[in-house]
C-alpha cells in the first residue's frame, strides 16, 4: 500500500470522506487522493515523494508560485511578533488601502477569513441596505456554502451531481432566484416581474466553479443597467477572478463597475484572507457604524495579511500579468493543437492566469454546454496526466490556474504529458 493510500484510509476514520473539502476526495474522478507534503514554485510533492506540476495552485492563491521567498519571509517576520491579537493592526489598514487603490469600485472594505464568509456578509449587507429579501444568482456559479447560496451552485456540488444541499431550509432557498448564465432575456424578465423585491444580483463575472466560463459583455452590462434602474445591488464575486485575470479583476477587463465586490484567494497569498467592499455609503451600514452585523475573531489576522500584502506587491511588478497571460495561453494553445493532431474532441480557453479545458468541440458559452461535455473522457485524461506527473483539478467542473513560475520548460513538459494522455484516449 502506498503512503497516499494508507493516509487516505486513516483519514476516513476521523474525517468525513477523509477530506476537509469535498472535491479533494477524488470521488468524481475515482482513485486515491494525493496527500501533499511540500510545494515550491510550480510543483508539489505527495506522500510517496512523487513530484507534480501543479495546476490548481491552492485553487487560485498561488499566483506567484508556491513558497515564494518574499512571501515566506513576510510570514515568518509577522509570526515572530505573535499569531493573532483580536485587536486592530496597521497591516489591516495597509491591505484595505491597497485593495481600494487597485479596485476603484471599492471605496471601503471589510476583511474576513474566507470567501464563503465574505459573500454571505456582502449579501446580508445588500439586504440590509435595500430592505429587500430576494437575490438573483446564476446556475453553476458558486458563492460559498452559506444556506441561501446552495441553490443550483457550482464547484463541488456539480462534481457530486448534487446542485443543491440537504440541510438548507426551503424558507431560505425561496428568496434565491436562479437564472441561466449569459441569458439577458431572463434577467430582463425577472426584473420586470419582481424588480422592487430584488436586493442584489450576485455573479462570477468570470465563472470558475463550473469550469472556466466567461460572461458576455452584454450580460454584465444588462445586469448593471437593471440594478441601477431598480435600486438593486450589483455584486461581483471575484473570489476567484480577482487579481487572477487582471490586476483590477474581471471588472477592469469588462469595464463594468459593481456596487460591491467579494474577494479572496490571491489577497491571502495562500493563507485565509477574504474581503468584501464597495460604495462607501453602503459599507457604512456595517457595524459598528450601522445596523448590519458582521464580526470575526481572526478577521485581518496579521500573519495572513502579511502573506497577502507580500503577494499583492509581487503581482504589481512590471510585466507580471503580461507574462502570466502569455504562459497560460501557451498552455491552452499547446493542449488544443496536440488534441487536434491526435484526433480528440477537445477545446480550451484562458483569461489571465485562469484556464478551462473541455472535452467538447467548442468552448462552452453557458452552463448547459458545460454539462454536455464528455466527463468520462476528462476523468481518463485526468488520471493519465496524474500518472505523468501533472496535477489538474480532480473534477471536470473546475477551472485551472497557472502561476508566474510556470515557465516554458514547465509548459512544454505539460504538453508532452498531454500528448501521451490524449493518445491513451484513442487507444
């Protein structure tokens, strides 16, 4: 028995499914999860000592590569002064100022510890500001595991073929309106029928939790217009796309300004930091200034903030995003050309440092097209790549991530591995 197998067997005796986040269990793709012992640059190593090229990057945060010396140094320096105080620190101010500078739609920001907490709190704030209950979300978008958002959600829920969660009261779910992603007509219809009841529209402007899926410009422009017209809060969930697709997030690429933004992942540099922010007049409804309550013992944790601030400094270096985008595009173009040469139905897309691979002839434009992809072929490809030392997301419904450390040699090695994996699909 391998070390990975023995660890998984042991983990299942004390932890549900043997994991602390469902997709890690490999239930969708089959096989034994890899238990990671260390990581550096574009690589990590499992309990059996095998090295993998990593394309999950801690599901997005490792944009500068694993164990970047500047980030590690910042964390070590912060930890030496104490791990947590439950009192304000200057580091929290620095991070808030940096976020407001880099994302102009954010005038004030509140730091929290997870994307779920940020989205949940932002939605509560939107309801408090508007005095309304209903929220519009889109099928396949994932906004954390707060009760009202586990309705037709993406991420692990798609992986397990379960678009909702048990344990969510119907009274909570009834306030969530689920529409089709990239469908402007449905948005128009929903607002025409219940516009005065809608507190907020929440959307991943670049979806990553049902695989990579881009919004059309018309889709985001339509929701901006309707939210303004009806007094609803437009909320961009950029936990995944924020600082991943561009320095100013997806909103900077599309030129659409939301009222509120939810951030996470990259701003923590691998440690638990998330945030929600937006217009100052809305944010002032939060306690202690206003009646909308939100609190967190570890919010603005000094060690986590140090990791995040160090990462934010690195990504602002000249040419960072140009290089990141170039390498990500090299990866998806190389995979696409290789698949075509071998005769495998395959497509891929990339935006910034995010990418999606699809076992379908064309890049999907909506949730239904994502779901129509060949999941079994993905699973076979995943395991062939894993055997070759390339770690992709263990689900056909998750985006992938490239770091600044994925140089030409790493990309070439990946494409070489893919050539063998594609050939196995046709054997």
